[in-house]
C-alpha cells in the first residue's frame, strides 16, 4: 500500500478476505486501494460491511464509545463519499463543457453554411485564440461572425495577421 501499488494491494486483501472474511484490516486496506483506484461504489460496499463487523454490541452501545476501528471506518466512509461526490461533479462538469463545445461547433458550422462560406480542414495549427467564432454569444446563429485574416503583401514580401475581423 505504501508503494502505491493499489492493484496488488487489492489482490492481496481479496485473498486475505477469502481466507478470513472478518479481517477488518484487510477490509480497510482494500477500501483504501479502491478509493485510490476511483472505484468508489465498491469501496463504500466494503466499508459498509466492515462497519457491520466493527459495530459494538447493542447492549454495550449506550455505555461505551465506538471502537477505534469503527471510527476509522466511519472516517474512511466520509472520505469515500466526498471523493465520489467530487468525481461525479467533475464528470458532469466535463460532460457539460463537451456538450457546450459541440453546440458551439454546430452553431458555427450553421453560420458558415448560411453565409455560403466553404471550409476545409487543413490541420490544426497553433493559433491560440485566433479561431473563427460567433460573438457575443457563440450559441446564437445571429451573432456576428469573427474570422482570423492573413493579409499578404507580395510586392514587399510581408504579411499581417489579424486575429479577429468581423
């Protein structure tokens, strides 16, 4: 586990749990390895099973505090749910960004078609922010079309590059 070989840790703890299903140390290490591998659902399942194993007897519940093992599993459960929430939020944000980029691309293509501008793919040179765009709203086809322009001066052998021309 300290070597960050989480798959091997998971393999070893699975073997230990096969031999002794009540091994709380193996549950803890397996859940940590699953957390590091972003397998949150499986990690929560293991922690839930371990919490049942480390739960104090019901008659002693009122007189004693939870065992250190039980507290460790509760803490780990919180870490896993926090990581799962962050992962889900990240995925939904990433999905929203890609969906918006797709809609912007589709709207820009529609604007090109509406103006009878034909385009061809010449690869992707690194032009930073000098790309065709609709401004002020890239999702509104009635927005102004801005294009990068390259001016050639053949007599003097010079060029000028304008990043955005409406």
